[in-house]
C-alpha cells in the first residue's frame, strides 16, 4: 500500500458518495443540489491538498511536455476523463520498453488490475490522478494514460502522453590541485562529484569582490602561474536539470609563491654547485707544478 493511501481514501469517500448520487446510481429519486455539488469539489480539493501538504511534495506532470523529476519524488499524472458513468484507465510505459503498468476500473475503484512487478507498491489512483511514488532514474521514459468509456456500448476513448526524465541530484563538487606545484609553472585544478546523473561541470573565475570574470566549460582547468593575478579565486559548479552545487573556493595565490620558491630553490642549488667548481679549480691549480711557479 502506498504512503497516505488510507487517509486519502477516507477524504475521497464522501466525495465519491455524492458523485454516485449525482450520476443516479442510487435511483432517480435523488436530485443533486448546488450544496452537494459544492461538497464534491471541496472534498476533491481537500484530497489534492492532502497529497501536496500531508503526504509530501508531489510533482505534477503535464501532457505533451517534458517533466524533470528528482529521484525519490512523487509524480502525479492527471486523468482528464469525460463526465460519464463508467470508464477504464490504463496506465502504460510507451518507451523505451512498452508494457502495461496497470488497469483501473471506475466501477471497482479500490482495486488495480495487472500491476507490473517493477511498479508494485509504487503506483496507484488517487482521485483524478495516477500517482507514481519514489521515482527512480530507470523510470525515465514516455508514458500514456488511456481511457475507455462504457455505457450500454463501448464509446470513444481519450489518450494523454507524458515524458518523464528522472535525475539523481548532484553532490557538492570536490576539487583537487594536480601536478608538482613547486617545479611546474602551471597549476592544474580538477573537479569531480560523487553523486548525480547527467550533470555538467564548469569552473568560474571570480574576483575577491565577487565579480564573475570568466567561465570555463571544463572539468580540468590549467592555470598559467606566470600570467595569473593573485586577486582571483576559482570555484567549480556541477548542475543537472533538477539540482546544482558549488565547491569550496580555490585560491591561486600560491602561484606567485610557487614561482618565487621555485626561483629561490634554483638559486639554492646553483650557488653550491658554482662554489664547488670554484674550489675544485683552485685546488687543481694549487697542486699543478706549473701553477706553483
């Protein structure tokens, strides 16, 4: 049983009773009053409010459009049916692999028929909606709601089509400085995320005052320490259609220090070598007979 099903069903109980009276299920002696009609709409609105507020945030899918959903969300597919006595609702996946998910009959509203194993305990009918609960990335696809109408004979039908794309939200990007920061004239920055699907990564170069100077659509960014100005910092952005996240600030003030340290290290190596050569030359000349004369 799906979350909130019991409380939702109780909310719709009175509305369904009044609806059956309006349709004449209990005989021609009952006349629907304006007050009864108003109660039907109030109960339906209360049921939808219950889904969105009490049961948690739900995403409303729209027919003939693409709906982007976060993994774990609830998605509502509206059932746009005609005002008729009896009808059947068939909910199916059309792409990438077509199959029937379930069938629901208005004359037996408490039961779903032939529920596909991949959707067991995750799908149901709530009022005028098909609800798909706890959507997965693998739920991405094209869906159809097919409605058949019945009276004394089979009548016309309605169809609605939906495209759902499910994404896992991205985690905060993690940055790393690659390469030898002492000997290399460049700094290489790498950005990665541990979670997320269909995400894009880019780097932003920002001044200390917060002004965005430049954007780089790469995962690995190489900074030239010779031309880099000290007042700039960098941040990595990861995003997909349902989320975005920003890394901690990466400062490149080490560039100048790396250059100066590199020069200092070079001098520290060069001076002893020159002194050693000089000493060896003096010793050689001192020990050479011709040099003593």
